[in-house]
């Protein structure tokens, strides 16, 4: 049995797991700043006095 035929499934599983982990980390980092922002009311802009 060739060593590559034995290692290929393992390498595929590891690379697939790495891709999934990278996507989860990216998604978590992308959503953190959104959580820190205060929720805004869509109608609040109508009632805010702005100097023009």
C-alpha cells in the first residue's frame, strides 16, 4: 500500500476541518463589533435635530 493512499483521506479531513474552523473564526470576529453597537431606532433620525 502506498503511503499517499493511506495519508490522503487524513489530509482531506484535516484540511476540511481547517477550512470550517477558519470560517467560524472569521464569522465570530466579524460579528463582535456588531454586538458592541447600540441598537438604533429607524425612526430616531426623524426626531433628531441637526444643525444644517
